[in-house]
């Protein structure tokens, strides 16, 4: 409220890590961040669906983003978090290695996903944010969660040439 | 208005159903007194459509209403063509509701039909004795029973003692009496609204003592376009006439002071006044509104909250036991009783009579029977049986399938029936009744029954069974084949059914509702399909079992019995593990393996739950049986696809999420390779 209209438009994001890459989701999609809770496994579900948890009486599915991006499993530790996001009016949990921080980025620091040629998966990214040398890949969660096909990590990470564009 | 659209659609649907039902009943029995009900429905529909600004719908409903009025008064005779005309009207209204925002595209259709309805009103009248003056249109001025301008009612004769007393009192208080004459415009649509607005204006200046026609008749639009009111009040400073004429659609308003005691005013209209009560089309008493319409989302929310409450109650009770305080225990007992009552009260809110679904079938069967040229009588019973709203909403499609199937190839043509010496009339019985915690809906016909040989051949052709299997197959087993995709009960494919889609869809739909389908058929005598549905979907009774570290809930309706079995009781036949239960050989599955949750540990004996669903029976070996529990079913949320064998989840008192198994799905899924399925590519 106080900021008025003079301030440049900003985007708030929640940043988190998977392997060495830093990802982010729009804060408007994030309901809360939980420490790891027991997850009830779902037989026969897609392999990246870890299971379901009880979020204040609501049963919601939890997705292991490492598995979603075909990364090797990693020991869960006290930094592992479940980010509860709301997508298309439904809550979903995302298991991530750790949540780095909540960031404000000027809107101009966010670029649209780079156009790529063959095997393009740029629909999985809603933008790329840059902040003091960091590269934050802002995920298009709706797409990532509803797509049936496998997604390899490389498919959501821009190549070095694209970084420099 | 946006927010009211859903309500409007829901109510319109209801009124259209009422009209359809009444029409069909009238068709069967023209002497039946259904006009009043239809009239009321058409009238309400018109009012709503008018308020919402759907003038085409309002206009069409208006013509239907006018004709109904004529029918009701016996001025026009009812006949099959007339019924068809009304059904066309219903269809068109239906079309308009389905295309709420593109109604203008139907203008020509609506106008054509309106014209036909109007014509009917005139032609019908030609049958009447000559001395009755015709009223070509409902809206036309000056006919029998209606008042004409200047022919004011003989108030004196109309007033009862009480009203006279009121007038006398008013005069004593120095008030004056006025007669107010109001004439609406010829094209006025919502006459009752105009009446209401007039009364609203008058409310501010005095008291309406009497109306002619009566206020009730005015509200129900049982008047042409003119009416008189008797008002007491002090009007000197009020430009009443101006105020009234400012109301939209009012053509003329006239104010005349009257002296009620001195002179019986308005000569020449005596014969109108006294009889008015009788000549108004049957005074229809408006049923007192005992219902409240609630958005279903709100209801669902309430049910959910009660579900939460029950989960927490269970938890609190557990904690209470640990504490062991006497006062606390008795309070908790109270809490338990109240929540249980609350739960059942809330559940009844979701219950609606199956009539809501059944009502659309008479029309459908009638149309189908005309199309197929087979005489069919649909006999409905038990329509007051109540079911959970969600189930009601989803049971319609399977029933449509079954009824279409019945008409299309269950039933025979008249000649064929006569040849066989059967009653020439085809009959379909649609019924519903309670059976324990279930409702059974059955669709039965007295047609030719299911040709099992044809079914078997079809299944063979589609590679569903082998030739040897076909030979060995008994009648009951062969009958189950109709529920397989691709197997039709008919030899020929028609546009209605017989393409082999249908029965499998019926079965899937019913099983999704945690219900079962049974079929009985006697060649030459008919078939009977029975859908057994749970009363509610929100809460089910389950048996809790443990497998490894996980617990699962198995719906008790799928459980036949529980038993313990030693490892040597398990045999292997053709690579599959089986157990023998009273000479019956049953496949045995370790639930943990079935759910791909690792291998079971070796035990001295196994607990086996014998389950049956979808025509298959099997044993599930589990580590432990933990007892029965009522659970609230929750969906697994979006983004979780194709979980064959899982019906949903529930949250236990301690917050743990437990999966509820779908036994039919699990047994069905045995043919699939689960490993493949999880690699969703």
C-alpha cells in the first residue's frame, strides 16, 4: 500500500533448490511451506507422485520434483521441504531439496522462456529471473503437473548460450 | 443477474419437468386434472424468465399459459395434437435454456410456435356453443368474465361485513374512499409485477380495502388488463394518478372519489361483480413455501465440515480415554451423541427423491417408442425413494442406457408379441426401493430377453473369450459378458444402441458410485437390470487392514467373509496362488504385492479377506485385520490419474491418511502390468 504507484512493478517468488539448480514459483501460487511429514504412498500412481498427505483435513497429493525431473533420489534431510502450491484451484505439495528464500524481483529482471528448437519444452517454464548473478527458473507448475510425459532436468534448464542472450 | 442464472436454470428445469410429466399423464388420461399444475408451472416460468430478461422464453411460456388457461376452463378440448404442440413448446424452452446467451437465434422458432399456440386457442373455441363470445387472445379486452372500462364493480355488493366496517371506521377518521381504475398496456408481460407496483404506490398513501378482481387473482394474473381497487386514505396532496401512470406498462389510471354508503355506484356492471370469484380460472392456492433453496456447494461444504468434525471427535475420544477423567468421559459421550445426530441430520440434507431423475424418462420412452414404432408403457414406482444428491446426479446416464436398450432391442413389435401369444403391450417397469443401507433401482421389461448365444458369439469374435471357454460357459457367466466393452446384447446395430457401448459404461458408472449391477434374463420373457447403490457416498463402512507399514480401508460391501489360513493352505495352480473355500477355488492375492508395496513377510498364518466385486471373487491376504470403521471419503485431489484400485482416501483421528481400496478395480487390474502403468509415458 505504502509503495504507491511509483515503484517499479515487482514479482515475489519463492526460490528453492534441486541438485545445483535454483528454481522458483510465483508466491501467489504458494500457500505454505511445510517440513517433511509422513506421506501415504499411492500405489500405481505416476512414479513422481510421492503419495498423499493430510493438510488440515484435506487430502492432497505430493509430488517429488526430483523424480519429476528424473533426478537420482537423494536422502531426505531436515532441509527437505514440501511447498504447498495451489494450481487450478487445487492444492498440491512439492517436495524440494530446500527452500532458499522469498525474493522480490523487479518485473524487468524476468525474461520470457527462451525459444528453443527441436524438443522444445519451454512451455514448462514461465520465465527466467536474474538477480545478482543468480539464475532462477520460474516453473510453469500447471504444465509440469498435468503433462504425462517424462521431463528431464535438462529440459527445464536453459543452455549456457541462452543464459547470455 | 449473473448470480441468479444457476438458480434460474435449476428452477426452469424443474418447471419443464412438471409440465412434461403432466402432459404425459394428460395424454394417458385426458380427464385428469393436470392443467392447474401445468398452468402454475408455465406461469412461474414466465415470471422468472421475464425477470431475468429472457423475453423469448417469457413470451413462449405466456402463450403456453394462455392456452392452458383455456384448456383448464374447458374452452378448448385437449387432444394428442395439442399435447404434441405443448411438448414442442417444452423442447423449445429447453433449447432456449441450453442456449441462454444465444436466444435470439431462436426468435423465428419461438414466434412460429407462439402463433400456432395462439391459433390453437382460437380454433379450439370454434367447438364451443355459439352464444359464448370468443376471446381470440388471452390478452384481448372485453370478453365474458372480464371487466370493461367504465363498468366499475358494484362495490356494495362485494364488500363483506368486515370490509364495510373498515370503511366506516376510515370515514369516521376523516379519510376518503377512492375507486382506482388501472388499465395495463396490451403487451404487458408481467402483469403481476405491475399490480405489485401499483399496490406499492398505494401502500404509501392509504389502504386497499378491496380489489376487483380479487387481489389473489391479480397476483396470479387472472385478469385481462384492467382492474379496480378500493382505497381509503387522505389523498389531497398526493398526485396519485401521476404516480400510477408513471409505472411502466400502465396505460391508464383513474381516480374517482366514492361514497360507499350513499350510493351503489357504477351501474350496469352488477352481473360481473358477484360472479367474479367463480369465473376466474380456478383459484389456485399457492402452496406455502416450506422449502429453502440452498446452493449445492454450500451443502457440500457443510457435509465436509461435519466430516472433519467427526474425524476430530474420534481423536478427542481417543485422547479422553487416555486421560480417564469421569467428568470428561461423560461430556465426551454427549459430544459423541450430538455429533452422530448432527451427522445424520446433515446427511439427510443431501438426500433427494429419485423422482428427480425418473421424471425425465416418461417423455424419453414415449419419444423412443414412437420412433421405434413399439407400443410401450412405462410403469414407474418408488419414485419417492431418496438417494444422495451426488448419486442421483450420476445415476441418470446409466438409466438412460438401460431404458434405451430395453426399448430398442429388449422389446418386440406388436406383431411379434401377438405371434408369441404375449400381451401385445410392451411394458417397462422402473422402480426404486430401499434395501438396508442401499437403494435398488431396477429396470425390467417383458420383451424377448437377452440372446445368450448371440452374446457369446460376439464375445468370441471380439477375443474376449476362447472357443473352449464359450462351450463351457454357463448362462449366468455368459450373461456377465454383456458388461464387457464391445459386446452388445443386440444382433443389429441401430442408432439407439447395439454398438457394444453401453452396458460396460453402465457398469463402470455404477461401480464408480460404489454400486453393483445385476442382470437377470429369461429368453422370451424379458430382462431385469438391478442397480444396487449406496445411500450416500460421503461416508462408508470399511474394514481396516494392515499390510507392512501401511493401513488400508476395504469397503465392507465388497467383503464376503474373513478367515485365517496357514501357509500350507495356499496352493499354486497355473502360476497363480489359490485357496479353497468350501470347495470353491479362489485366487489369493497378497494385498501388499497387489498394491506394489513390496513383498509380504512370512507368517504362521495369514488373515484373508474374501472379497467380491464386478462378478469376481478373490481372497486378499493381509498382515492384520484392525476392525470396522466408518470413514469419510475424500478424493485424492487433482493431478493423480488412473489409480485403478483406489477409491479415495480418508483421514483418521490421529491425522494419518489411509487409502480406501476399490475392490472391483483391484480385481479388474489383475490383468494389467502395474509396473508399466506407473511409468507413465
